[in-house]
C-alpha cells in the first residue's frame, strides 16, 4: 500500500488524506468531432512539450538507448538459443502457457474495447471529463489519489519530471456518486490499466507505472483503514 512518507507528502501539499495513490498516464486523446470540440471551448488535447532540461537529459541518454536498441536482437537471439537448448519439458510448457495467457489477455482487452482510451461517447461523463483533462495542467501524468471522499487527481502546472510532487496541485475531484476507480481484470490478469468508471456507464482508461501499483493493490484488497 501507499507508504506513510508518500501519504505525508500528499497531505502536506494537497491537504488530503490518501488511502492509495499512484502516478498514472493517459494515452493519446482522439480528435473529437468539430462541434463537440467547439462546444467545449476548444480545450487543449495534448500534453505540453518537454522542458529544456528534460530534453537535454533525453539527448544525453539517447546514445545509450540506441545501444540498447541495437543489442535487443542479440538478446532475442540468445533467448532463442537458450530455448532451443533447454531440455526442461516443464520450462517449455511454462513458456507456452504464458504465451497463450498473454494472447487471451490481449484478445479480451480488444473484445471489451479497452484498447481505446475511453468508451467513445463524447457526450458522456467520461468524454466530457477527457475534454478537460489538460485544462489545468499540461503535465503528461496525474497523481491519482483514492480518499474516503472519492478520487482526486493532482499534477504540476506544466509538464516536467523534476520535483513534480512538490509542485503539484489538485486538478480534479470526483465524488463517489460521480465515478469510481476499477481494475478491469482483478484476480484474472495483471495489467497496468485502470478504469475511471462514471455513473452513467462511460469510462476512460489510465495506465499506472506497473502491474503492482499501490492503486491495484488497494483495489484488490478493498478499502483498508488508514494507518497514517
């Protein structure tokens, strides 16, 4: 669950008591119909550009990324050789089962439409919320916080990765009667995705940093009494 230190930072900066919290990202927002965009006041639908320092950092590490990219085929070849040399029937069976499980998961995601960023209804609560996503912050990530009073989203005013916890502010609040957070595949598959599900049946998909995020753990266990 969310550490006491993390909860303390959230309480000091945002003035709220977190049950669980995690930085999450959103896929590219699709272009809405022109009339929908105009009715919403032509809001921003993309995150801001990287700050200069972040761009410089990316430039500095890009040679190492290139080297890693070039070595990837070698890693793949090595893995293929190791698989071919493997004499363990159990290991080969485990690999086949994992591959089949991954295929079933991806097929189910597509079948349920969860490969999209939202349900597609721009007039629904999720669609309208999506139109306002970058209104108060151009950051490409949101700290999603579960509280006893609902869900809070926070972010720094502009895109950037340096000290974002110290610069973040609340950008949206969702009461329990408005929306809830859900793991679409609890006990079945591990994914990074989470759904903001609105009471009118619409939803939008966000991605946590990993499959074992604090939010996933909280949802899996159910509400727990805060020990702050």
